[in-house]
C-alpha cells in the first residue's frame, strides 16, 4: 500500500478547505447580488422571499452582509 505521509495529506486537505471557503464566499456574494436584483425588480425583500419560499430575514441578511444597496429596503409587502 503506497500512501502519502500524514503531514502531506493534512496539507493537501487544508488547501482544499481554503479553496472551498473561497468558493463559498464568492457564491454567497453572487447570491446576495441576485437577491438585491430581485428586490429592485419586485420592490421589496418580502416579495423576493415569498417568490423563493424563503424567510424574508434570509434575503435581507444576505443583502446586508454584502453591503449591497436595495431601493428603500422595504421588508413589507
């Protein structure tokens, strides 16, 4: 059985985890941008959340976390 030394395996897994963190961060930012575009189109965080069957706080927090502007940031219908 030819296995890599444990230190090398740990290093490789650490590198993979860092790549995944980067991809997750980029995906979250793209998702927040899409939410903000939905708010601009539909007029409120609530309407976007309802259209996606998600809690309005999920949409609102994603937008806020990434500092994206939304027109009026109206959370009501």
